[in-house]
C-alpha cells in the first residue's frame, strides 16, 4: 500500500465522524493527536511520551473507558508534556462525542500498512493529508495551504543553501520550509555531504517560522517533526511586537494572509515605518526588513494584486521596497489557484541590498495569467505550467524578452507611474484593462484599497483633532 492509498483510507474515516458534526479541519486536527502517538511507536521514539499515555495504552481501551482516557491523555500531554509534545497538545480537546466512532478510528489507524508508510516517509503521508484537507473547500483550510507546485517552483528559484537561515513569518502548516529542507537534502545527499556541525544546524536552526492560528501551528509542529526539523515555530502574530524576533534571515519564503485587520486596526508592532490596516502590506514590510544586509539575502512572497497598485502607504511601501531591495522579478499568477475564487495573486522575488537606497533598477514581469486555462480542483496547477518562467528566470535580458510572456520596466518608468507595479500583463481580450475602457469600472480589490486609504486618512484626522483637544 503506497502513501496515496493510506491517505485515501485515512481521509475516508472522516465519514465515520459526520454524525458527530465534525468538520474536515477538526478531523485533521483530531487525526494529528492520534497519529502522533502511532507514529512515535512506529519510529521507536516513544521515550519522549510519558509512560501510561502511549499508543499501546490507547489501543487497549474500549467504549466509554476509551473516551474518558483519550480526554485525559490530551489534557495530560498538553499540561505535563515536554518540548514539541507539549506544543502539539497545547489546549487540545476532542470533538468526538461517540465512543464507538473514536474506537473505530483508532483501530483503523492501527491496522494500516505502517511498514509501507515508514518506507515511503511518514512526513509525505502527513503532507498528503494536509493537501487533501486544503483541497476540500468545506474545510476552510485552503487559507493555510499554498499549492505544492507553486511552493516547489519558488523554492527552486530562490535556491536555499546549506548553512542559510530560512524563515516564514506566516508559516501555516510549514509547507515552504518543508520544501526548502527537501531542496537542500537533495543537494547534499540527505546531509551526508555535510559535517556534523552543519548537519546539526540544518536540523535545529536552519528553518523557523511564526503562525498565529493555534490549530495551524499544531499542524506545522507535527509536519516539521515528521520531516526531522527541530527549528523554532512560534505561536504568535508576526505583526505584533513578538514578531520582532523574526529577523536576520538569509531566505524568506511565504504566502502571508490577505485582507485587513479586524475593525481596520493597525498592527500593534511598533517598528513598522508605514503601519496600515492592510495585512499584506504590513507583512511585505516585515519580510524585506527581516532579511540581513549581506547582499545575497533574498525572498519570494505571494501577494494579491492590490499590493501592486494601492495608493498612499501602499505607494510608499513599494518605493521603500525598491530602495532597500533589488526587486527583480514579478510573476503574475493565474486565477483560481487558491481557495477563494477570483483572487488574483503574484509572486515577488527580491534581494536585500547592502544599503537602503536605489537597489532596484529594472523589474522583469512574467504573465502567467493571460490566456491561461481555468485552474482549480479538477484542473490543478502543475509545475509544468511554470516551465517557460523557470527557463527565463536566470536568462539574460535579451533571451527573456524574446518570450512573449516576459516584459521589463525600468525604475524611471515605474516612478512615472506613481510606483504602480500593476504591469506586465499581455494586451489581450481576455484581460480587462482600465486603459482600454472609456468609463473604467473599479474591481473589488481597487475599491478595497481605496477604502483602506480612506480609513487611514480618517484615522490620521481623528488623531490630529484629539491632539487639538477635540473629542
């Protein structure tokens, strides 16, 4: 039985819990609690789990006694566990009400072909479950999961190397760091080419992240552990002051959350030059400020279209980015690749300069949006879709611009456009261009960006009035 077949079997067990009202996302979280114990047994690493709360203790219980013991186990490991165990089971509780359902899931997991699972890699099995969950619209987990094809392409082009410090300030289930680790393992024959000190760095320090949502943080911890990664994954908000520990990175790979903070609030982090209610603009600042100034520290980040054209602070942040970093490539992604239909996204590739001024002279754009087939669950994004983009990424300018989807704009051209980066799309009937319409209709994203700008302006006016004693 291969990994895909095991994932299918595990996923079908969710049907057992439908009468308990368990959602897909709750099911994956519940599976994490149970799989951790089973995988610890299969990998002979149970020494880190307190005696009396291991897999064999769970499997011998039945019915009501099983349910009572399972609740006790979750509480015990969350309160008295150590290290990763305590983190994974922190605030853990079960949503399974029917003891027979719990018993069936545990027995079914015990009966799986774990020899094959170990042979193919328990980490791959768990990643398969996370991907299955993300592709199920009802789970709502798509917000935590970037398509694997896109992650792998971004990792290959950024090309993290042994000894480099890699991070993700909105790490979700840790997919970018898992891919970066696998990329380096491929380069180093599973670290066998590295000295012991270098191997320890790769395991313990090379990969880290921050995640705000506890359930996603739990899944990230489990994912990292099953892939042999022991780096710190902080349960925190990167836009709060606790996020200031995220700094001095060689490589950042991320897909930060889109939208605005609730109630139009600004981030509580006090070191952002341009603090707005727009989360992705704040994350963009966090990312380029968190790269070190070695001259080779680099990032690839997924961002929605409004980051490219938002006025006010958006324009200032783009100008600041282009000063502090060499923003060299923008990939215009096709629609339909994320769980929210119609969301238009891009990948920005940039390298932090040694100084804070004039690091961007020219930006190359690649249009993977125009005349692309509809992508989604039935027609998923594949790595083959990126072949021409990858071929041209490191190619000389002349070779790039011979390809229809590549274009280039100088810093002067961009400055004349008010630092708008909403460029590089092919002129085609399938693309609605504001320049082509006599009475342009604002997209929802443009409208949101302008509302955010208005909210920022109103907030500034209220602040000034209060300073003048007007309430």
